[in-house]
């Protein structure tokens, strides 16, 4: 926001009138107007809490990566998995859970968790290579 304020000041320097206000007052007004504009813009968009955070559109929109292709490819690859395997992969790679934590969390043997994740990754790779 600070960068935007100074950028706006630079763009509109010709509009500043030292007889009407001090530079500080003008900067505060610019910052305030930018903040209000952003708040108004947010109100016109759907609230993130109303969206399903597991939906591909939500993940692409909330991604810091400007290129949505990797997120869409990941979603496509995850869609070929059954629910149980998809959950394990999502929790391992997006949730940061270790294999042993997943085993305890789901009540599965450690070897089962490892083999299911490995099999799921191979299935995902096959789907991506097939262009599905």
C-alpha cells in the first residue's frame, strides 16, 4: 500500500497545491483513498470464506504463482485418485504431514501409507503423461 501511495503521488504530483494542504496531509489523503478503494473492491467480489477451499478455482485464485497452469495440472492429476489416496497425497504435500503422522492420523500402518502415496503419485504421473 505504501508503494501504491507514493506511485500515485508521483503520477499526480501536478495536482498537489501547497496552498490547500501540506505534503503530509496530501499523502494521508492519497493513502486513505487507496485503502477505501481496495475495501470497496473487496466487497464487490465473493468472500473467500464462501468458496470451497478444495475447489480448483479457489486454489488458482489464492495462489501466489501468477501462472495457473501448475495448479490446474495438479488438480487434474489429483482428480484421477480415489478419495482416500487423494486425501493422503493432499495432506502429505499440501498439508506438510509426514508419513508417520499420516499413519497415526488415519490409523493405518506406516508401510501402507507409504505404498498408497507412492502408487498414487505413479497414477498421477500416468494421467499427466497421457494428457488427461
